[in-house]
């Protein structure tokens, strides 16, 4: 735990100025709290019995030795009011400073955690619930302000208060002060008994809350599917079960904290009872005055507040430790695709066209011992169109995802323009690649901003030019605010064809030499597919293109077709060559176009089988 907290110390260091002001305000507040009972003591011990005020108090009241009791009462009441006003002013200042420091530290850690999550591989994100990760970023990052301001700064405030009050109470009555401090002994025993238990329970509760967030996120994301199959009751039941588990974890945490609180409050009550009894006896003996006892009892309430804070520090640390543990689980994860030491940008080849891609004996999988790709070896020349076909699960999408380094291969290497992409900077590799996927991912921002997402510095004319080339202008004018219309979450307010044309415009605007088309038209109707394919032809011109499509009609103009089965390339060639070979591609073609294949075979004199 100390190792984890050491990593977080840079956040309070950034807030050094605000924390210094906060410490100063705390000191002033403690002094004012120490002064608050004294006007009442002076009234009881001096004004009411008609005794003169002590020298220090008398010097603060003009003509105190000649003033009437009513005037002294007015002065002391006014002094009490002034102390209260100053105390509340300092309290407000402390609250404002504390809120600012806490918010800045929390969101600084949240930003670091969010940045780290973005650097982690897609493989990591596939295994983790998005709701749980969101909770770690937005809620568990409270651990830093909880520790440093709620815990350590709170402990500092408590210690300063205790030292000051101890000095004052010791000067009032040593015997009562010793009795008052004896209450710390059972409090220390309670910390030892409940500390570890409260930490473990707090972690379990936060884990359960993370699972609850993930359940809600999964169900709401899949809401169209849930409603289409009438599974609302099932999802509600699943949410209720997860929520019930979270409630049980929460109640276990609260039970431990309440037992701890009951013990602490009981210790405090015991201390107050002892002081009232012993203090009353000392008043009867004439050892102390009534005013002194009242001041002592007032200080006792203030004294036990920092003692309780120190006792509750274990609860604070337990809560912070649980959140810190969940944050560190992410920050210490190294499942990422990142730049190697000495990585260089991918440089364009001298005297040749950019965009060549080569796979050299590449193998890869998502789980150890279960390869998805085996010994993939081929080259794609600049401007060449390479099509990937094969049964579902053959590894087509996995293969193209290795080109922009969404994953790194287990074995072998991938080269762009002759350079191993593992030795190149990640930014330069991805700058070479554009992607158009089956499910075009759009953000809830304006249409123009979605097009410019891959190249934010693009001018308005460049955005409109790419939109026109992708035929986005055909429907953009019908939107309420044209290109400035904010589209819905994930682009659900648009049709599939419209979303694809926006994705094509985005790829056109990026103008990368390598293009990946992963089933870009499989979910579209025939009419929409024709529009999208026309836009894709413009996009593919002059670019090294990898295209995955189950509709084999879209692959006829490919320079080469790679046929994958069980993660390996089993055939390679043009469509004519593959049909003549009579292998897997011919069988897939026959399934989709049995009549067309029979006619083609007869025309070309091929055997039909």
C-alpha cells in the first residue's frame, strides 16, 4: 500500500500552493475554536460574581475596571459573536480550498487512468466490462483526495487540534486531562480489530459496484436486441441479481463501519461521563471553578472530535486503499501495443510508391496456445487490391487488424514500405492506414466533425470535398443543420448506408496510402450497396487495399484473392485462377452463385463438380 501511495504523491505536490493556504486556514480555525468557550467562562467566573476580569481579557475591553456588568456582558457577547463569525469565515474558506484541491487531484488521476486505458490493447478491453472501467475512472479515483486531504490532512488537523487543546486543558486541570486522554486506549484497540476487515469489505463492495455498472452498460448498449426478442424481464432480473449482490457487499461494509463507530462513540461517552463526575467533585472541593469545568467540557467535545477523526482514519484509509487497488490494477497493466525504444517513423521508400505491405511468417492469437493466424506470408504491392475470403472465424478480420498494430503478432513480422512496424512509431504506422468497417463507428458530434475526426486540422473545403466524393452531400442537405447537425449516439439517427458513406468520406479525408475495408457493404441492401461501392471505388484508387467481403461479387476486381481457412492461407490468386483450381474459393462461389458458376464453367470448358 505504501508503494501505491508513493506513486500518487505527485498529485498533492502539484497543489502545493493551495495546500499551504489550506494548512494556514486550518491553523487559524483551530485557534478560533480554542477561543470560542472563553467568553462564557469569563461571564460565569467573573461578570456574574462581580469579580474583575483577568488582565489579558481586561485589556481587550475599554474601561473594564469601571464598566457595569451589563456593559461587560455586551462586550463578551459581542466577542463571542465575532469569534463565531471569524470561525465560520475561515471554515467557508477551508471548504472552498478543499473542494478545489480534491477536484483537481481526482480528475488529474482520472485523466492519467483514461489515457492509460486508451493505450491498452483491444485484447485487454475485450476481457473487461466497460461499465467497470468507467467506474474506475470516475469513482475509484476519489482515492487520492480521500487519502491526502480526507486522511493525511485530516490527521494533521486532528494532531494540531489535540496538541493545542492538550496544552490548554493541562493548564486548566492536569488530572482531568489525563482522564480525558485515557479514552484513546480503547479507540486504538478498535482500529486494530476493525481496520483490515473494513478495507477488505470496502474493496468487495467496489468490485460489486463495478459489476453492476457493467451489467447496466451491457444491457443498455444491446437495448435494440433486448427489445426485439422481448428479453426485458430477463435483463431486469439480471440487473436485480447483480444489484442484490452489491447491496449485500455494501451492507457488510456498513456493518463493520457501524460496529467500529459504536465502539468509538461508546469510548467518547465513557470519557464525557468520567469528566462530568470527576469534574463535578473537583468543583465541590473548590479545586476548580464552575466556568473552568464548563470550558473543560466544551474542550472535551472538541478534543474527542479529532480523536474520533484519528480513529476513523482507518476507515478513510480502508476506503481509499480499496479504490487505489482498483486504479493500480489498471495502471500497472502492461497489455499494450507501444513504441519500442529507438522507434522511428515509417519513412516513404526512396524512388518508389508508398504503401507496400508484407507479412513474413506471421502467427497470432488472442489466448496462449490457441493461434488464430498461422504462418501468414504474402506481399501487397503499392496500389494493389488484396481480397480476403474464407469461412467465418478463418482469421480475416484478425489479419487486417495487425496492419495498423491494433495487436502485435506472436511470431514473424509485418513490414510497411520495407520497415518492421514493431520498430516504427505507433503514430506513424497508423497514419499510413485508413479503415472502413462493417459497423461504422460515429460519435455524437456534428457530421462535419465526424468526417474530420481522422484529420482535425482539415479545412471546411477539404471536408466538403471528401463528403462530395463519398456522396454524403446527397443526404447532408436534408439534415436540420446540414453538416453542422449533431448526429445521435453511434450514428443511430442515420441509415446504414449513410453511416458507411460518412466513414468513406473520413477515410478519403485522411488520404492514407493503405486502406482496410472490413465487410463495408455486407449489411446494406442492394441499392444502398451500389451507392457505397461507387464511393469505395473512388476511395480505393491508387491505394494499397485490403478488402474483406462475404459477397464475392465485390471481389472480382481484386488483383489477388487470399483464401483463409483455420487461420492459414490455403489458396492465392485471381478469381479466374481460383475458380479453375477447384478448391475452397470455388466451393464458396458455388454456394453463393450456383447457376452463375455452372454457366461460367461451361463457357470456359471447366468441369462442374
